[in-house]
C-alpha cells in the first residue's frame, strides 16, 4: 500500500520517468509475488481436497 501511495505521489508531482518507472516495477513485483503465493495456496487446497475425495 505504501509503495502504491509513493507511486501516486511521484505521478502527481510530475517526477522524472525513471523514478516513476522504478517504483512502478517494484510494485508490479510485489503484486506478482502476492498472486503467486495465493495461487500456490489454492493449488495446495485443491490437491488436499482431491486426496480426501
């Protein structure tokens, strides 16, 4: 959340492209990590559920 706020602030303050791009890519990495972790948990639950069926 803080990183997204920082990105918004940079954009609103017309920061240079490199700064905006850097924060944007860092935010993208965090989002990607979140969804990878979430998908792994869902897959584990499905495997467990199929094992009990």
